[in-house]
């Protein structure tokens, strides 16, 4: 039996990367690694986990799709989601793609040691609507927000980081 993990274009279905595995645990580990690739966030790509045909006589094992162009819980699956299992049912697989990772800790963006732009990118990856919605949440123009994400500094960085944490707690 062959388990498949793929990265494919979401709009055109073109396979960008593909790997096959004989063991379901190895395939799931590879899928989690693919889900965790930060450079893919925001791209029109999907991570696909495809179990072998006939692995379950009931035929209810799910093919998992995780869209990198969507926020976690709105079509994208978090790499650290404890519910991921190679033998998920279709309903459980859909629930994971459409819900946030359970018990996900709130990030304290104010004390996060990463550069400001990197934190902003990580933060808006979890906001429905992505970068544009994040700019609206912070009440700044989209061009200003993009500049911060690209590395331009802000004299109000500390206050913005604090606001990001409060927005997360309030959500």
C-alpha cells in the first residue's frame, strides 16, 4: 500500500512536489512537515495527504487538503494539530481543516524575540482574511503593513505587538 503526500497548485491542480510512503506514520510525519513550511503560507498551494485505496474496507479514510492561501481553521490545517491521524474519517478530516487547533496557546507577540516583520507574517497567517484583514485590525494602511512585513521598522512596534496579543486573546 502506498501513502502519498503532495504539494499541488490549488487553482490549477498541478503537482509541485510528491512523495510516496509505505508506512502511514512516515506519511503523516511528512505531511506535518509540509504543513509547517512557512515559506508556503499565502501561496495558492494545497498540501494533500492521500491514503491508499482500500486501506479501510468501509472506504471512509479521508484525503486531507490544507490550503496555504487560507488561515488556520479556514481551510488550512496546523502542523501541530494533535487530531491528525492517517486513518481519519472524511468528516473528521473536514472538521480539522475548518477548525483551529485545539488548545493552541496565545502567542505573546510583545515578548516574541523574532523580528517585527516575521512576527507580523506569523500573526496574519492565523487571521481570516490574511494580511489585508490584519492591516484593518491594526487600523493602518495596507501599504504600511506590507512595509513592516518587508522589514521596515515602526516607532510604535512595542504598542503594535501588544495590540496583536490583545486581538488574539479577544478572538
